[in-house]
C-alpha cells in the first residue's frame, strides 16, 4: 500500500471514529504530506467540510499547487474537484470510485490526471458505512 494512500485511509478511519463519514485525504508535495483531512460534515455541522476541503484548509496557503498530488479515499465530488481545478492541482489519486463515481470527467477536462486505485479496503469501508447510514450518505452526496 502506498504510504500516502494509507495516510488518507487513516484519516477516513479517524472520521468514522468521530461519528462522521469515512473519507480521508492528504496533500503531498515533494514526497511529503503537507496537509491531512477527513470529512467532518457531521462533526462540525458544516455541509462543505469534505475530506479534500479539510485537507486543503489544514495545508494552509502554500502558493503554488501545480506540483502537489491530492490523495483521497473516494473519488472527489464536484465541490472538491472544483477546489482542485481552482488551485491548479494536476494529479488526484483516489482509493475507489465504485461507491461514488465523483467528478472524473470534470477533473480530466480541466487537465487533472486522475488515478483510481480501485482499493478493496476503501470500497469496503464505504460500502459498510453506506449500508449502516444510508440517510447520512445520501445527504452527503446531495441525493436525499
């Protein structure tokens, strides 16, 4: 397992342990993690604190993002994809997109290289969560 994706999975598990949605993210620059985050919509009662947004906030202002890689346990949605486009992130590595298709075409159309690792651990984490918390999940993806 890639150490950066493992760090994102650790963030997802942290979010789950806090009663939130198990999605985690890390931002990598020059082979180092400079930001970490997890979905905190439930914990903070804030609809826009998705994992990638939390990660970018925690990384702080870094100026140039074109040489960063954003890892996420789940394929980013349009909100997070838009932030990636806005900041010029050129590569996103997702743990899976089976449970949520995300905004792949949008990101690719804006020059972002998108890689889906199709990881069993990420899929099982989300499938288990969705099965136990369907209303919370459908609220998260705007399909209530």
